[in-house]
């Protein structure tokens, strides 16, 4: 089963990468760009009996390694 | 006194650390491979700088789950002394042996230059070689050194005297918003912190690179002298 773990910086945590990309976009003429935040998607193929089990595996992996909860939040999505 | 240096794939500052520990203690440290599962018999474990596991995922994240880190965690819980420098500091925060996290430098640039540090931590072996308020020079070389933690965690660190070192200029002036002084944008200019029992210390700059006049100075030597003294060497 395919699981996607989205890892993103918590609100309020400075994202220098996002800032730099935001500046670059403005330079390219995308004037309406205000806040840019860069996040990470980890795609996993897991062996799970059902969607709920896959969801739990994704959450456990995010807590154990994929996200650092001091600075990041995460969201898990199980693809059909 | 026995010291050990942990080497992960991608560690690259371990030899500088060997030099500093040998100078300060008169004894060569033991080298520990990350797959070992014991640090038995040691009094001090050092996690040196480098780019463990290529900084994959987050700096220090993979190393924090190496077999040896279970042993280091148990060692720290029993009151063992642990020092983490640069990538070692990142590994200690990822292992939750120290609070907070190290983000990408605020200016996005890898910083490889000297900085100045103000000694602030109280009652710790890692700061005992200096007087509180002393200023010393230290080289730094990192891309992810922007220290951050929740405001209540920062308050607690300050209240308990657990901010070991703060970035400052040569005159000891600290300025959080001045990028010439607090170059990586760290919260409250924090360069190094102590654990609750003050036996675990992590800092981003490299005092081990200034421990010998032959390479430009001994500004960083008090860190190691202080540790050795506290341990009765």
C-alpha cells in the first residue's frame, strides 16, 4: 500500500529556503507571492492489512524518524 | 580518564578532536565505530563534526538512530559526560539528549569562518575552564547551525543557566539581530547548550580547532582543560 508522509516546518519556524524561493519568484515577475514554505513528501510502499494499519505505520515512522517534532509537523495520507 | 570519539560514515572532524583530547588529557582517545553498541569503561564520549550519513533527511537524524546512540543515551542517563560539536550537536538534539533543533542558517549560506563566543553556562565542566562572561574565538563551519526551540524551552534554558555559549563580537557584545555577530540567526544567539544534569553539552563552533599554537591559537583549549579538571585529570 502506498503511504505519503508530508513533513512541513511548524508555523512560526523560520524557513530560509522558502524565503529565498519567494524572493526568486518575485524577481521572475510573480508579484503576488507572499509567503513561501518548503516541505518534504516521503513516499513509502508498506505491507499493511488495511488502510488504517498503513495510516498507523506512516504515523509511527513519522514520529520515529521522518519528522522532527521540535520543528516540524506531519500529515499522513494513504493512497488507495 | 578514558575518552572516546564516535565515528559515523561522513564524520570528518574526528582527527582534530583526537588532537585536542590528547593535548588536554595526555592520553589518546579510543575511536568508536557507529555500529558498536557499547561505550563501557569511558568517562567522556565525544560526537565530532562532519556530515554523518550525508546529512540525509535532516542533519544528525540518521546518526541519532545508530546502534551506538542507544549506548550513548544510557551512558548519559547514568551521568556520563557527552560533548557534541557541530554535527555532534545536531545528533544530540536529534537524539533528544539536548533540547531544541538546528535549522538551516538564516542567511542560507554555509558559514566557514571564525566567530566569538561568550561563556555563560554555570556549574558545568564544559565552561569551568573559563570565567563566566569570558569571550573566546572559535572557528565555525556549518550550514545548519540556526538554533531554535520553543519560547518556554528557551526561557527554561536561560533560567537554569544552561545556555553554555552565546555568539558575540570580539568585544563580547551580543546582538540577536546583527547578522555579523549572530551569523546563523540562532534564537537568542545561542551557540551551545547544556543538559539538565549539565553533563551533556553541544555547540556548533569548533573549539577543538584552536588548541595548539602551531595552528593559530589555543582559544579553545579551556573547554578541554575544564572537562579534564572536572573529571580529576
